[in-house]
C-alpha cells in the first residue's frame, strides 16, 4: 500500500468533517427538541400554578368581602340594639 498524498488526507478530513457536521446538526436539533419539550412541560406547570394563585386570590377576596359583610351586619345590629334601648329608656321616663 502506497503512502497517501496530502490531497487524499485532505479529502478524508473533509469527508470526516462533513460527517461530523451532519452529526452535530442532528444532535443539536434533537437537543433543541428535547429542550422545547421540557419548556412546554415547565410552561404547563407554570400555567397551572398561575391558575392556582388566581383561584387562591379570588377565594381570599371572597373571604375578605365575607368579613366586611359580617362586620357591617354586626355594626348594624349593634346600632339597632342601641337605638331600641334608647327608645325603651325614653319611653320608660
């Protein structure tokens, strides 16, 4: 077997380089697809968490208004009781 010329070495290197580039491109595409799948999964998880936070906020708002209604009802009852007691006190005199 005769020694290879520099041109033959260059051709082999060019061929190997083309194969390596093709493998790199394939690997890069697969990596990007894997990342996209992972990003989609993370996005779904984040969307679920955001929906849960919104639901919790709505529940907290409802509870806050319930507290306001209960407080207002208590104050109205107190006011009516005081007025009735005043009317009774005035009528007894």
